[in-house]
C-alpha cells in the first residue's frame, strides 16, 4: 500500500492542466460523477488452476464549462485482493482534458494523463519464476491547434510520453533491471484535410517522433533509440452524432540512431468507427498499427496491428447489454516471427435503483506466440457498483 502516495503527482498534474479553465470567472461545475465498484472474479487458465480475486474500482470525474472552454478531470483505480490475502494495486490513474474555442475557425485542445500499473506475477509476458511484477509509471501529454480555412482544415499536434519501468523480482529474490525499457518519447503531427462534401473529408497526415531509452539493451549492449517517420492518406465521414468513421493507409519508417541496427519500413493502417443511431445503441471500433523495437528479438523491429470493438445496447432503463472483442498480431520484420491473440467478452448491467447497478461479465482470451503453446484464459465476474 506504500505505492499509493506515488499517485499524488498524477492528480496534481491533472489539476494543473485544468487551471486555465478554473481561473475563468464564468467557469462552473457542469457535472460531478463518481462511482465505487466491488467485484468478485474467478479466472482459469490453460494450466487448469484457477484463482479468485476481489476487486475495488473507484472512479470520479468532474466536468467544467465556462464560456468557450470545456474541461474534464478523471481519476480512478483498481485494487485487487487475491485468494491468499495479497493486496495489489493494479492501476491508479488521473487525467485532464481541456478544449478552448478561440473563434469560429480555431480550436485548441490539451490533455495530460498519468497512470501507475502493475501486472500479475503470472502474466504471460513475464518470466515463469516471477515473484513481483515490475511497476510501470507512465505520463503522457498532448496539445493540438486546429484551424479552418474554408473547405480546408489544418491541425498541428505535439505529444510527449515518459515511461519508467521498475525491476522484476524473481522467486529467489534476485532482480531483473528493466531500465533499458524505460524511455522518453516526443513527436509532432501535421494533418491537412479538404471537405469534399459537408459530410466527407479527404486528408493527408505526416508524423515524426523520437524515442530515447534510459539504458542500452542488455543483449546488444547498445541503445535502441530511434526516430519514426510516418505519412498517411485517408478519408473521414461524419453525420452529426449518429456516425463517425475514418480510415487511412500509409508508410512508416523506423530509423535507428545506432548504424549497426537495421532500419525498418512498414505499411501502416488506421481506422475508427463510432455509431450511435439513438440513445439505446452504441457501437465503436478501432484499428491501429504501431512500429517499434522488438520485444522478443534483440535488434529487430515489431509491427503490431490491433483491432478493438465494443457494443452497448439498452434494453430498457433498467437493463443494459454489453459486448466486446479484440484482436492483435505482432510481426517481427527481420526474423519473420508472428504472434497473435484475441479476446471476446459479454456482460450486462442491471440497475436496481437510481444509484445501484449490478454487473456480470465473462471474458475469453487466447494468446499464441510460437514455439510456446497457446494460452487460454476464462474469466467470470459479478459485482455491484454504487454511483452518483
């Protein structure tokens, strides 16, 4: 529990991002929401052994509106007690986002998010003899300016991220230093769009970013620092709040600082879809491609494609049905290795009163990373959430 004080800087940073909006005399709370969930979960894996967990999930948000400014603060966490009585802080997070409408043609947005997270010791990404998983602390910030010039739109975005990964403790109490996975990253993106019709836009987008690691790779004894360049073209479509869709394709290039490492180009694909035909139905989906140093083959490059989908349907004011699906595939460009996985979930929310919601969920997940055998995970959870 001594990890909790480390969440204080995240909360202070989120509040600091919102101070310009709070300083406006006309700004006033537009919506304060909070909830506390208590959930019991049972998980089984391919090994056959199951585990029970009790999860506490507090959430809070504050919306502020004043004149041409809108700001939202969010904070939450997930605290887990397993069947042995061990307490683990799975994550603590806080963030803030603010939008300023300068005039009819110009909009400024800014956001900051910070999260502390820790995996289970038996997570498939960790060594088999892990006693304590590493503690990750990440903070990211983003700011953008959008300007309309008749049918043309220009947007400039600046972003930065800091990830610190602590050591992994093994069963024999020895540790693995993960400082070679800690990094600083910053980038800039320029997007130019043209409105073909009131609903349909075409756009081109260019991005450049740089990544600097804290320590060299323990295998190659060199830093995996690099610069990534990306150029894409695509289409976007929006019809009020009922539907919004975007798709793009392009080329990305990872240029390593060390000339001894092989630079890697790849095709990249991005897409998103949001459908809300009425207040009862909500569908969302996303496709994203990322390029970065390989997590499994030292000196190689990973291209990861991930897709996520969620669905939400309100049967009536008391009952809501939920569904989710996800898929990911990682290709190691030089070695040719391919790993992939998918997950499918379903759940429901039943509101027994204005402030009490009962929940039930099921999730199936499969991971395949040859030559290791496939890993399956089944999770069932039930709980209750008290909300404002």
